C-alpha cells in the first residue's frame, strides 16, 4: 500500500504566521484598552451619581447637606454612608471619638467601592480607606467659614445655593496621592505645612518647599472618613492642571488644584446631582465661580 506524506510547515511559514498574529494582537490591544477605559470612566461617573443620590438623601433627612468636616473631623462622605447602602459600616464607627481615633482604625481602613475611581492607578495597590472624590469647600483657603457647599461646620441648604444647583460644585474627582515623600509630581505628592501657616498662606506658598524637597507628603485622598483638607475636602484656590504644588496647612485649609485622571478633564458632581466633565481649558474665573454657593458669578461659556 502506497503511503502519502503530508507536507509540514517550514520555519519561514511559521515565522510568517507568528508575525501576522503579533500584528493582529498589536492592533487589538489598543481597542481593548479603549473599551476598558470607557468602562472605567462610566463606573467613575456612576460612583459620583451614587454620591449625589446620597447627598440629596441626607438633605431630605436632615434639611441640609452634610458638613465637609464636622467637630470630630468626620467627612461628608462618612455621613453619606447610610444613604449609599453602607449603613453597617457607618454604625460600626464610634462617633463619640475623633475620626482618626485608633478605636475606629479597623473600620476607617475599609475600602468603599463607591468612593474609589477604577481608573486611578492607585486603586490596585493602595491600602483601603481612600477616596477619589473630594467635597468642594469654596474659594477661600481656610476650611472654616468658606463660601462653597461643604466646609468646616457647614449646614448648607438647597435654598442657600442661590447660584443654582446646576452651576455649583459638590464633589470633584481627583487623583489620589501615591504615599511618596519625595517631590516627584504635583499629581502624586503635595506640600504639608503647619496649621499656623494658613494665616500667611499665599499663591506661591509651597513652591520653595517643593523645589527643596521639603515637607513632602503623598496622602491626598487617603482617608474617606477624614474631612480635613486634601483628605475628603478641597477648595478652588488653584486652577485645573496648576503646575504649583497643592499645600495643606495641618488639615485646616490650604491650596488645591485639580489633579486629573483623564486628559480630557475631570468628572465633577454638581449640587443638582448631575455629573459633568470639566475641561482642563476652563478659566480660573469660571472654575472659582462654580465653587461658590451664592457668589452671584455668571459662569462663562467654558462652563
């Protein structure tokens, strides 16, 4: 019986097949990455919408929005827990003690998915307890007696937002710090000064420290439970993508810009519960106008 041999693939043909496969994978990966990024951006936007529902749920129950930071330094995010289906975590925390008391450490380090943006590179390797969503205190440097919606001791009602709820910022999506203590990037680290330095703070404050690699921390947004400055609150004292570092004065106020997670801008939650992507090209005047609750500013066309 005559046997017929079958021709196999030669080395050249195998190399061609591998080259074609590599080309196809190279073409496919960017498309997959875009799909993943789009899904992450949608989830981040949904997180803000959930926070917005909780924000209004709290208002319905208390006839005011939660303070950006209360007398024991708990944040507005903490007070929203019962309104975003996290009441068990809220009840587990001893509110007779300060927010950073060691008795609350176990619960304060819990990761709350709604408070974390999936697109932040820190989401995969940072310890629990962080947040990407910071409440807007206003345009003044101190957290106390500010002019936004969520500042120290605030009790803002909807009727107090005379600029209009659709024109007033409630929360801003931000990149969290990387925990570093070296001045590498203003997106990942900032300058921390003493509370007393708040009295003499000016726009250029922190620049010299940054250049000298002094007083550097990378803990922006590291504690959703803590309403102090650059933990779960911010202000509009720097513009979008400001090259100067953020400055925290003992948690009682300071200077902050928007450390964006997207090249196209930053997601923001407005006081009417809607989510808006704010472009990095927005003017500083418009940005500050949106941060006040009753300043009477007319927002520009860039809003």
